[in-house]
C-alpha cells in the first residue's frame, strides 16, 4: 500500500502527507489528554465529552485550539 501511494504521488507528497498525518495524530492525543486532565482538575466526570473526543477526530484538536485562545486572552 505504501509503495503504491509513493509511486502514484511521488516522494514529496508522500512525505508531506505522512508528516501531516503524524501531526494530526499528535494533536489528537494532546487534545484528548487535555480534556481528561481538565475533567480531573474540576472533579467532573463528563464521559460524553471523552466519547465524543474519541469518536469525532477533530473535536480534541478544536478543543485544544479553543483552550489556547482562552489562555492567551487571560494573559
């Protein structure tokens, strides 16, 4: 599968897409852990938020961006 993708798209596109997928995965994990840590700090157990974060891939990334903007405004 990787060989077909590499042959069809070329080295640059294959490298760029692999890098972007890696970054999205890292941001997803960071957002998911941020949601869990925020719930533990508030002693709130919203299991629905964790379920949505696991099933809907962009939610933890958008949550993390929202928290970053909120923190910047507080500073």
